[in-house]
C-alpha cells in the first residue's frame, strides 16, 4: 500500500475577484 495520490483541480470562475474573495471568506453568501 505504497501509492501516492495527487489531486489537481482547476476552477474557472466568471465573477469579479472581489465577489469571489467575499464568497471564500463568507461561506454563508453561497
């Protein structure tokens, strides 16, 4: 059982950076 799992994820968000940041720091906005 000597396996390595590498997860890579890329997300493209079509929204202004300010709103994206607000959603990250204020999860209740979502």
